[in-house]
C-alpha cells in the first residue's frame, strides 16, 4: 500500500513525545523523559485561518509596526516567528478559489468547486475533521469574526451545495442534521440567520426560529458582551454566543463594550475547552478565523486590513502562550486565499508610506454607511469637511478626491468603499489588482506537538490531511453517515459557474484508461513535488 507523506508524519506524531519548543532549552533532558505513558496522552489541535491574508499583507503590517513603533529591522511579528512554509490555494474548478472551497479543502481534505460548503464536486457531503473529531470524543469549537454561517466556519460543520444557503447552514450548525450536535462552543457574529423572518433584523426566508431550536438541542445561547464576560472556564457545553446581526465589526471600528475581540474570544474559548476536557479521554479541536482581514481586502481598505491583521497577531500570540502551557497541543495556521492582490509600491516610485495608515479612524464600510444616510445635496460638504480630514486623517483635501467619493456613493456601497480606500492607498503608495481574490500562495504557520515536519510548500489538500492525521480520525465513516443529509435550502435558486481550470482528470492528451494516463495522474495527484515518487494514498 502506498503511504502519503502526511500519513507517514502521522506515524511520527503517534510515536513521539511532544515536540520541543524554543522556550524549552534542555531538549535532550526533555527527550530522555519520554515514556509509554506520555505517548498515550490526549491531544488538542488549534486550526487558525487568516481569511484573505497574503504574504504582502504580512509585510505591510510588519513595516507599519516597525516604522510607527521604531522596531529594529530584524523584528518579527507573532506570525513571522511561526512561518514554516507556504500553501497553494486553487479549488477544483478554478485557479482562484473562494472561501467556501478554500475551507472545505481544509475540513474534508478534498478539493471542491467555488461555493461548495462541505461537499465534493459531485455535490455530495464529505465528512469533516470537526465532525470526525466530535464522533471520536473530542470537544469542538468554532470562533470567527464573520457570521458563523459564513463560508469558513460553515465548511467545518455544515454541508450545502452553495455558500449562500446560510439559513440551512444555521440549522445544521446547531444540531439539525444527520449527526446531531457537533459543535460544542460557537462564538462569532451572524444572529440574523437564526431568527425567524417575523423578527426584526432576520435574514431568513422562513419563519423558523433556529435560536429556539438551538436551546431545544441543549445549547446555552447569549448575544451580549456582558454574558460573554460572565462565561467561566467550567461553562457547561454546548454554548453559542453571537454578538452581532451580521459580521462582527472591523477592529478599527469595534466598540469593546459591545463586542469582544478575536483574541478575547479565543482566550475564553481555550479556557472553556481546556476545563471541559480536563477529565476526558480526548482533547479538543477548534477552528479560529480572522475573517475580516478578507473583507477589508475586498474593500481595498488598507487601514481596516492592517488593524485586523494586528489583532490576528495578538490572537496568534495568545494561542502560542496556551500551547507553551499545554504541551499536547498543536497549532497550524494558514489562509484559504489572498484577497485584493495587494502590493506595496506603485508606478515608478520605489517607496511606500505606512504613516498614512495611522490617522485613519474608521473603516470605509462604516464611512460609506454614514454617507448613505446623508442627504444627497449635503454629501459633498460631508466628504470635504468630515470624511477625508477627520475620518481618514488627510490634511490635503482635493476636489478630485471629494468628487470621486460623492460619485461612488451614488453608485452604491461597493463603489463607495473602493473610492474611500483608494484615497489612503494612493497616498501610502499601496496598490490593489482586484477587489476579489488572487491565486497566489499563502503563508503556512505551525507550532507545537508534531508540527516540526511541516516545512516547505504544500497543496491545500495536504493541510486537511495534516488535521485528519494529527487528530487520528477517519473521515470515511462520517461521510457515509451524511449520505442522506439535506444539502439544498428549499426555495433557494443557484447555479454553478463553469470550470476555468483543466483538472487532472480531463487533460486531453491522456485518455482515462491508458497506462500513460495512470502514470500521468499519479504524478499530478501527488501533493508534494519533492515526494511524489514515493506515492500517496488519497
């Protein structure tokens, strides 16, 4: 039988003590203490997804901190210290993935089409690492600054043929599915998809009260910062806390009296998971998403992008401290894709200026929301006297900038946000190639037990394999249990985009039944170019 690189890695993990960390100086002494008892210890896995975060984004944030805080050239961010390689990002039908396919490949270990949530290209459910972990006795959690029904968190615990079926996703997240309760702790935004359409602020198309269903399924449910602060490590699970109707606020806009930060939610979740698994045979699995990094990239909003990256760094630092105190824990982090096609420097000037990001007080999202409420004949004055000098901190207000924002605001929120972001980006010499995603590789970060073998460039499928192998779970039985899972939301019309990529199964010069085709596909199926000669199981 052929064994994949990560299957071999799983054997290493299963037969080794906790990997020594930089904080452990006497590694030889630590190794000598290995025992059969230590080998049998339970394990925890923390999966971190920095949605839409590319290498250029890391450089931007690092440069900003170095310049604004006077850090030395060799200063490293919390992420820089954990960089072990890169991950490729394509989906099954495009070289440019979306977040749904980008997260499904992590959760199921299989590529799928853009828009797919926990389903394969044939639109059938695939068992996820979170579901397999739960069925094996692990305690599970999802934490995100997006709607909890959004693509990334949904892909770990729901199965729908299109990402916009968030009403059905909400139902599946709280136990209305063929497996039952699978997520023990949920923290994030997006309460609107849990409220019946008879309720103000609902996003649902039906009158189903999913919030009430959650409570009937045993969940403790809350929506306030005060309730969050009251959570104790011994909090009884399952518990769900949703702080906003839609996505949580950008860090630059967040009111700490109303919404916890990503770092605060993460610390609280880890405390609860740690306490709730203290006396259990299995540990926990948690997926943590810095979601709004991506949204700021879509808006080409450099200041909002920056602030959410710095908040993500704080979250990574908190996770690292937890791993240092809990040696049977591993953290792996990466992005599903890059967003915005961000580059530092523009035209022919060899400069970029971080200083222009510092005085920005609000995201373009909030600015444009305010601008939409201003009377049309008063918008020019509002932009000239308030938006540009006060919110963006730009002293030189030009007629061209004022006109561009006013004109864009008349065309809707999307164009307004791009116009506002462009003012700061141009001054800072930051450029964006798209308001969508790009196809570039993204960073791979790892820390803790068993991650020392993750070095180099990996296909995103391999990240999913690592999660599976580290947790020592089998996804196939879960997939079988999901065979009758409802994957289409009633009344929801949808259609798939035609594929824009030549898949490994449709190369014209190789017929599917030939020996040449078998050899060709064996090579293409290999996840890591340095190891394909050894073969891989799938």
